[in-house]
C-alpha cells in the first residue's frame, strides 16, 4: 500500500526538517546545562536567550515576557493558576479545548455561549461577565471546527469593562488569555493587535517538537509560580531548560509565520476542493462551523445517523487518516463539547468527521482522499 | 585548541547515540498523536506503552505506576502537591536540591540534618518526625557531593513509625519520596529494595533527552492531579505525550542500568586517580563528603580561602569544564546549601569545586585535567 494520506494535522504535525536541523546540535555537542559557568555553556545560554527573543518578536512581544513550558496544557495551567485564587470568577468559551476546561473547573467558571457557527461573540462574553470576573479565556480558534474567534473585538469589549470598573471604583483586574495553539501559522498572532494579556502557543501544532510550548505574559501581568525549584523561567516554572526544544520552537514559529500567507492560500484551496467534492457527492452532508471565519486547513462535517468512528476505521484501511474530533477526547469516547456547543443533536455529533490539512497535503492527496471519503461515508450511511 | 575535557556530568549529560537513534523515528514518520484512532497512531501508542513498561520494569515497578513528566522538577512537584495539603508537615534532607526545597517551602517543612560527611541518617530523620509528618523526601544522592543516602535504612525506620502510629490509632499516612535523578546508573534503583513510595527520575541526567522525567508512584498511593486538561497520564499530568522523549528515556535508563557495574568501576577508578593527583599535589585540599558512600563519578574538594569561581574560569580557558556546585545555584551566586549543611565555613564553601566524571571521560582526560587543575588551584591560591 502507498503512504497513507494524513488529514489530521490538527492532532499532530510532523517535525519540519528545517526545525530538526537546528535542534540537532543541542542533542550532541551543545548538550550543556545553560546555567553552567564555562564558555561553552554560556554560548548555549546565549542561543537559548536568542531563541526566546525570536519567539517573542514573532508575536510582537518582548523576550522577558516569554515563559517556556512543556506544551500548551502547562502554559494554560500557568496562566490560570498564576493569576487566580480558588474562589475567582472566570469566563471561558463554550468551545474551549480540554486543556482550558480542565484547569477552569478549579474556579467559578461560566461558559460564554457559542452561536450555531461556533463563534463566541463579544455580546456572548458580555452576557456572562460580572464585576468579579478576573479572567476571560477564549481560544484564537478551536481545534475541531477551526472557527477563528473575534479576539480583537472581545478585547475591545474587555477594555470598556475595565474602564467602567475603574470609573465605579471597582479594583478587580480583568485579564484576557487566549490559547492560540491551533491557530499558529494561520492567523496574525501579534499580541498587541489581538489585544490580549496572555497567549498560549504550542510547538507541536506548528511543525515543531512535542511537549514544547510557551506562555506570553504581558509585562503588566504578575504571575504566581506554577513549578517552584531551581528558579528557571524567572522562577515561574523551574527545571533545566529544554534548549533543543526551544531552539526548534523558535524556528518552527518563524517558518509558520513566514509562510503564513502562501501556505494558508494553498491549504485553503485544497480544503475548499475537498469540501466541494464531499457536499456535491453527499447532499445531506452538513459543514459544521463558520465557513467564513475558519482556519484554512479545517473541514468538519456531519451526516445525521452516521457512525463516524466506523468511517474513521474504514478510511484508515483505505489509507486515509482522519479524526472524529480532538484526539484526547475521541480517545475517551466522550462527545465533543464543541459540537454540543453549536447545537448539534447527538446523532449529528456522533456522525461528524474532522479533516485537517497541512503542509504536506498535496493536490493528489485531496483528489484521492475526496473519492475515498465519499465512498466510505456512502458505505457506512447505507449499512 | 583540542576538545574541552568535560567534568560536569552532574549538570548535564550528552544524549547517548543509542538513545538518539531510537528517538529519531518519532520526530519524523512516527510523529502521530498517540490518542488518534487510526492504526499508525495506535502503533505509536503501543510503542509509548511499551517504553513506559520498560521504564517501570527497570526499577521493579509496574507500567501503571509511572507518570511521565517534563523532567525531575515537575516530578517532584507532582509528588509533593499530589499528596499534601498546605498545612501538612514534611521532612526533607538538609542537602536536597532546589527542585525539592522549592516545593517543600509551600508546606510546614523541617530539615533532617546532615552529618559532616553529607549523610542523612535514619536517626537524623527520626529526630524531626512528628505524628503529623505526612511526607519524607530524601534524595538517593545529592548533586554536589554525590553522597549516597541510606534510603533502605530510612525506609525501615519509617515502616516502624507507621506501625507505631497504627498501634496508637493515628491515621496520618507517612509517605517516602526520593529524587534519584543524580544517582541513576550508579546505584540499585529497585523501588522495593529502596523501600520508597515515590521515586523521581530524570532522563537528562542519564544520557537521555532533556525535560523528560518520571514519577514512580506505588499503587497504594493516590495523587491529586498537578496539571489538569486532556486527561493524559491518568489525569495527573495532562498534555499530548512526549513520545520521542519517553522512548529515549526508556532506552537511556536501560543502558544506564545495563552498564552500571562496569561503568561505575571504570569511572570510580578515574575519579580516584583524579582525587589522588589533587590531594597529593595540594596537601591542604579537603575532600568533601563521604568517600565511602559516594557516587563513582563525583569529587568535591575545598581549599580554604580559594576563589573557586576564578578557578572555574581559568580551567575553562585551559580547556577543562568544571563547576563550583549545582548549576542552577551557581548561576545565582548563592552559597551551596549542601556545603553549609555539612558544616563548611563560608571561606571553605566558596573555595569548593565539583568534578563529575561520566561516560566519555577517558584516562587521558584525567591525566591532563589533573595537572591543569593542580596548576589552576596553585595559581589562584597564591594570588
């Protein structure tokens, strides 16, 4: 059988060859502990600082605003626990990933509703804000539909709320965090333009190494430490630094940003072609989520009554790798909170498939996969 | 100049070529998210589980007792926070690493004293135990002197204390944790023989990848989660798994255990040779810590009034990389808690150097380094 066609870039991305190349020396001759005193270790420290600087400037931030973490989940945990006390009120989007919902459950959390297209509007956030709300967290784009959220508009709303609080003598601060793991390389990540205070990014979602992430923390925000110890990452997150991982992350993010326009256009064209093939051949198929505000590589569809899991296994046998939704949720057999949030019935949610395209997806892949997907859905739908 | 002689293996170890080889496929063709449903991802899940199994059996544990973490500091944090409530009393050794002291400071902590040789005796632990003590944490060996602690004897004491508590109707559990990061590959790590409930290991200290570690948790111990989210690592520590890192860690630990006897003997002989050279040439030099209960690669010496930092820089210029102590502490200019704990005066502590030998240290290295170290100390001592 030929190489499988991978259409699950939202779950994992392969390490870019350009990234691997810059990481490799830090596994071998540059293995030094960056806190050691000799020149070779100081060189490694300098390389690490330089990578941190490049990560920061890639998103319009400053080097000292970057906290390196072991992936997105830890970054989100640091943001929430760094800011909040146990009784604090917070608002998160109804379509947030488990990484956000998990830590949010430790606080007084209210979900901002999604509309039927998967969009969390400023109005929906405003409806659940109280004078006690200390943190709002909305992903830049969710991982299942790939719907891109109006962060700048929500930020503008939160700015008004802050001014109104100040006017009324209410001192509770209001922070805005966004998990942009899924959106890196597809949207403008400039933190000032997004209007946020804290940003989570994940190297593993943009062709960088696994278990490498960051939290960007605007300089006016003071966090409590998540992991005390040797005092690395300004004491917020101790542990000998992952030099190879950080160097690789910086390269991966730079590549993603540099290629953003051309690659988004290319992937969007292929995704639209796949969508056309599917909806033309299967008139009852519904495309989930906003088709206007959507990551270029995402396509999420439902067919009422379809057993999507069976389609995934059938397609796998045919050499096409797709998902029913977020990998960590799919693995546990729980129904997607995202599909429920946009109002899908259980039988529509259970009949949904996520296709996510990426850097190695070709025209030939999409042509072949399109036909195989249509056949698989037809076969399972008529069983 | 020729390749520098690296004598700081306690700070960082280079990635073993045998480890890199098994990791590499998981960066490229096996990059899949192990929670995805298709066969290729399930294969990755199987490889991950198998590596977890090998990590467990390497220390005499079971697969389900292993929690993979991003290094030792996180592992220690998970152990402490997973067991303890904020007001709990705990006991840690006076020579513990910052990774333990950092999280310990969040609780009611008492330090078990070290003797002048760096040994934390069962008596010293017994002296500070109360009926409220919930956790005792003693490193298998400290990172500065490399003194190996009598864990099995301390475990026997704690067993008596538990039985005594039970007899008196006291229900407070008493757990025994050990950070064995520094000792992996040099001592017997079998958890039942050590008599512990929780064990921390770090891949980066045994020629494995950086930011990869584990917490072994005996099946009778129930932990609270450290990082909630997607539910990986049985919900204790969420985040897409570091497959390459885990595969590499398993290989690194297996190599370390397999080569333990031969490599310990080889390194010990070289270390003893270096020690002989130094104490013969420099009669006022004091060897710190137990010379009997010591990791084979460690040598820590002091000369009263010496500016050890200057020696480090001088030796670096001569092509010998050594340390004054733990890298994270040295970097902050704070005096070593280990040297203070064994009763060294400030001028002795500031005049101390740590040499740590490892897998790539050769006879020629030690011969050349010995002379260079003697010259450097002589030069600085007479300034």
